[in-house]
C-alpha cells in the first residue's frame, strides 16, 4: 500500500478484489485469468485489446497523472474520444492513455490545446502514410 493511501488491503479504486496465489500467479476471485506476479507482466491472452475501453475516468486520470476535469476538457476539445457504455460512462483504452500522456508531454513543452490538436492530427496522418507506404513497398528503406 502506498504511503497516504487509506484504502484497506484488497481495495483498488474503490472496488474490493481478492487474489489467490497459485505458484507465483495471482487469480482474481471468480475468474480464470491469471497474472504473473514474479515477472510483473501479464500474458498476452489476458491483456485487453489496446483499443478496448476498460478504464473508468478516475482510474485513467490517476494512471496518467491528470485531473478528471482535464480528461473531460480534452474530450470536449476533440483531442480524444473514449468509448461509452450503454449508460454513457466513459471507458478509456490503453491507446487513449498513451494519447493522454502525449497530450501531457505537449502541454509541458508549452503548446496550447489548439496546437496540440494540430500536432496530434499531423502525427496520425504521418503514421497512416508510413503504414500505407510500408504496405505498398515492404522492402523499401526508411
């Protein structure tokens, strides 16, 4: 438990989890998925798709070190579009978290949100063009 964290053991982001150890692997109660605690990495089969929204807004904000209101503001400005559940709850994917980290880096570099929007659009176009070029000529040098 982190210093200053007043949650009881087994409580992660307000939800209670129980983990059972079986030879260095952890298994959440009621699931068959295991997490390797020795290597600190989950196997690929248990990782969600990087584009699948799995994190709530408060968890996403904590993971990227930003405030919840900032995430809402970035969405309002069109910098990212998290998935929504049927009830309208935002769900952030691993790709969304990477995009939020990039937004933070650009803010630290002194860009405003309009500039960040342009940079992100250009980066997306650049990666799409590179992928297209790679598909057309996979043997071409970079």
